[in-house]
C-alpha cells in the first residue's frame, strides 16, 4: 500500500493506472503519426518541404510520423500550419460518407501536452463532413500555451467559450481576460496565447469554422 495524502492506495492499482495511461498516450501518438503521414501525402509534401513550411525540423517530423515522439502543442500547431489545417484536424479522422453524426464520449480523442499538462478533447463526430470543429480544453493552473504560427491556408474563425475558471487569451498584441460564461471570437491569422494566471484549472470550449469562403467575407470587413 502507498499513502497519497490521507488515502492509502494499493500499489497494484497505481501500476495498472500507469500502464493504462502509457498505453493511451502510445495510442494517441500512433493516431497522430498515421494522420500526419496521410495529410502530408495528400498535399504531395516531402519531409523537407513540410519542414520548410512549418519550421519543425525534418528529424522531428520523421520521429512524429513513426510514432517515436510525443510532440508538444507548439510543435503540432506549427505542423498544422505547415499543412494548412487546424490543430484539431491532426486529431480527427479523415472524412467518410458513412461517418456517424453522433460522437459518443468514449469515441472522443483526448490528448495531453507533455510539456504543460494542457489537455484537449475532440468533441465533434469523427470523420463526419462538417466545416465546424468543437474541442474541449482543460488548462492547468499557471499554465501558458502559445501558438505562434498565426497563419492558415484557408480562413479559420474561432470562438472560445469559458466553462469554468479564468484565462487570459492574447490575440496578436491584444490580451482579453475571460471568466466563466464569457465568449471571445477571433480569426486565426495571427499568433495567439492562452494563459491561466490562477491557482485552479480552467475549462473552455473552442469552436472552429474552416471554410475557404471565409476569405471572401473577411475581405469585406
């Protein structure tokens, strides 16, 4: 038995939990590897060309594609930008005509950033053709996650709705402080940063709309 705080926990339970978490992480790495290879192949990009477009080294991309590295959120964001897709797309399945319009919680892919503990879960039905992507995020206390790519091949609109806690969301050079119930709309054409300045975790929903037609609308603004 091991003591954690006031509780005594069977070490076998802890061992099984550790094995489960390790297997889950390996499964996500394998999914990411397959998805990244497919997206790169669809665009006719070599490792060198994706490296040039994303700013991620060729060796790192190769490791990720072989499932031998657990990339950080920052690395994945740069790879997504190099491929011209959203970060959520890297965790999603390829669109299928027979995809179910319902996403059961057990089928929703969850991923934890190895660098910060930031956790994201794709809520949208896997493989279902839609320009809308929903993601739930938990940002640990004191954590900061930055996305410096700031560009996408197609227009991407994003709204962030805070479920619980407080975050500071920086879009370009402007910082917005959001509390539970607040919602911020933005266009992903500049660097963004998420910071939890408090001592408790924050949870929020990210809604993304990816549609080439947005470029026409943006020109009118």
